[in-house]
C-alpha cells in the first residue's frame, strides 16, 4: 500500500511538471501569448503534489474494493478541480479521468488550463504501461465516438505522454464532446474513457477552459 501511494504521488508531480512544460509549446502558441504560456507553468508541480495527497485515500479505497488484479472498475471516474489556487494566486481548472483496462492497467486522462488564460491548456495521458516510451515522443491515435480519428505526436515524460497548445485544445474540445475517447499508442496499447459515465463533470468543466 505504501509503495502504491508513493508511486501515485510521484506520478502526479511528473504530470505537473509536464503540464508546465507543454503549455509553452512554441509551434502551437497563439500569437502574442508566449508570456501567458510561460506563466502557465508556474506552480504546477506544487499543486499536483498537494492534490495527490488528497486523492490518495480515495485511490486506496478503490484498490481495497476492487483488488490489485485484473478486475475492471465499473466505469470511468472523474475528479473536477475549479479555481484551485496555486502559487502567485493563479487559479487553475482541471478534469482528471481514470479507469482500469481489462488487462489490469490503471489509465488516466488529464485536461488542465489556467482559469484566466484558457489557451494555456495541456493534456496528459497515462497508459499504465510504465516508462517504455521513446525519448523523442510517440504517435498517439485518438478515436472519438460517434466519429473522428486523428493522430498526434505526444511528448514523453517518464510514464506519461503529454501535449500542449492548439493540438491539445483540439483534442480536449472534441473528446469532451464525444461519448467515448480512446487513445492508442504502438497500435496495441490503449486507454479508453467513457465520457457518458461522467457527463455531469464534463458539462461543468467544458466552459471552465472554453471548450464549448
């Protein structure tokens, strides 16, 4: 249990670091907003570390209920954070989706933005496969229902793959307007999330990051 809690806290700090980095992606910045994207990185690591401590008891309860084997969690779970204060008094909004795949992998999809600068947005996908990704990044196919498939190059951050800028905004907007979204990397490793199961969370989150 202690090892699992420690891994969860470490993962969330890594997510924070990547959300800060990816919000400054030069190829997809809106003209004139470079400073805003740079400021978006401020305080992310500290906030995610604090969040991990709050979420750890709930995650421990899920494992106690469903075990550590291949039993699947019944449905996608969501955590919504609105106007969370960070360092320098910056408010941030986040939607965190988690699920368990049939093979036992715990997967996560995070969308986060600054509350006052919605273009400073990033996404993180944890496939639950460990730190196996190429340093230069991976091509990830995004499949949405009822229709729509795109492929994006995502950056590597230890166990997770990340993306920021205009491409992240596009994925987030279209994914959160869909019934389900599936991320697939290397053709066989997938992370699927049922947006209908968390429809109320999604509906509340979309306007918080100007996602329609």
